[in-house]
């Protein structure tokens, strides 16, 4: 999707690292802002982890695994962005009400020309109209479904988050060259603040950012996993980029290489089911205030948001001088899933007495510091 031109101009016109740090902070906010809608999709798929005796997902399990894989990579991208902020001598800001988007709402950078992101249960429409829209590359590839071949690729000269990332990479190179000419470097941050959780991510995906080369490699990885290339829907690890990964749910088939065809890939693999009878009917764009005070519904909605806020605090601590805290943060993700399921198993009890909709208590991702 397009981003507002002013953000690209902010990168292009930067003359110091101080000019760049607000952009990096906004990148951190963007990588986080995609996670709540994706998690609503993932959490609302019932029995997401059910497997066959051979370890293959059953029912909606494959769709759940696809969404979960993107969430994991968004967490990776957030980690890379925070490492870049630290490497440049900045301080990632995560534990703050202003860090949390208000859904439905716009994403950072004005992505999509005032495109609104909603928190909803998983559905083909939500994946197509929200998830794919968020991840849309500059030049989407028309991938054949089964044997249907693409007639051509529509090209639009729009600025996307991928183009902003590459402009940021170029600007870092320019600023570092200027610093090197004076016998200095722009990478002045404390190396001990770098978070390299090899117990959670592969060494080919995460590394300490300490110089231009490692910074540009991190940025390139984010773009590669998110958008792929203009000629191939797969990233350099042979996994579909996020846009095409989500498209598998919409098309109902896994994307696979077809080296003897032109183009050499198609949605022709394993079926991707999405049985709506096994998806929680979550309150759309929920708020804690939607639920009547004193009810179990209100309690579960609050508990979920409290655990979410605890996770943000843990991540803030991790990226601000306590790298070992990543283990506690990852544990917080599991705790968040447990409280999500508790909420989704609870029938919504409305604060508005005139409201009679039968829905499950929703996951509102609000910043809540008191578990009242």
C-alpha cells in the first residue's frame, strides 16, 4: 500500500542521525501495529494446533499456521528495527499508551491513504481486505491459480513501506559515508543492548546490528520477507512473502513452485481450509467498555488487555538494556494466547442494555495498567 509522501521526504531530507531516529521509531510502531489484527485472526481459529498423527494440521490448522508464521516474522522485524534504533544510539519506546493503535484506525506512515484496520474474527474477507492490503507490495504479482496463467502484471508507481525501507537503507549509507570521512561512525550505540535471540529465531534471520553492512542486511530481510521481489512471490528462504502467504488462504491452495510452467509458480498445492463453523464469532472492533461492569465478560476482556500491556512493558525492558528479557517476553506471548482463549470462550455481556447481538468477548488490545 501507498505511504504518505511526507514520510519519504523525511528520510530523503535527513542530514543527521537525529533526523532519522523518529522514522525508525515509527517503523517499530508499524511492525507492532500489524500484530493485533493478525493475532485476532489467529486466536479466533478454534483448535488451531490440532495435528494428524503425521504432524500435519487438520481442519483450519493450516490457515492458522500461515497467520502464525507471519506474526512470528513481524516480531522478528520489530526486533530488527529496535536493534537498529539501539545501534544508532536511540531508545526504542514501546511501553506507552501512544505506542498502541486505536482500532479501527490507520497504521503508522498513513499507509493506504487513510486505510482503516479492523480487529475481527478470521475470515477470507478479513484476510483479503485487511491482511493482504497491509502487506501489499509495490508491484503485486498475478500468481496463477492452478493452471490459469497470468496475462500480465499491472505496475503502479506508488510509494510503499518497502520503498521507504530501501530509502532508509540508502540514507544510512550516505550518513555513514559522511561520518567515516571525519573518522567517525553513525553506529554509536551500546552493543550490549543488541537482542539476538537465537533460541527463538534462526541465525540467518537475526544478528547484532553494529555497522552499515549489518543494518542494511536487516532492512533487506524485512523487505524480502514482507514483499518478496517484483518477479518472484517467494523470499530468499523459499517461503512465500507475507502478501502471497495470506493469499493462500484466500485462494484455498498453498503456493508452490512449478518450474516447468510460465510463470514457474501457482496456487496448486495442499488445500487451505477455512471452516467458519470453527471460528469464534468475536465482537468486531471490541473495547473493554463494550462489556457490562461486574460481568465475567468484562473481566476476561480486561485480563487480556492487562496481559497485552505486560507484554509491551517486557518488550520495552528487553530493548532498553535487558536483552535477556526476551525469554520473559516470549513467555508473555503464550500467556496472552491463554487469556485470549478465555475471552473468546466467554459470551459477550453488553454494557448497552439495548444491544442483543450474540457474540464472543473480543480482544481489544488496549493499554491497561491495572487488572481491576
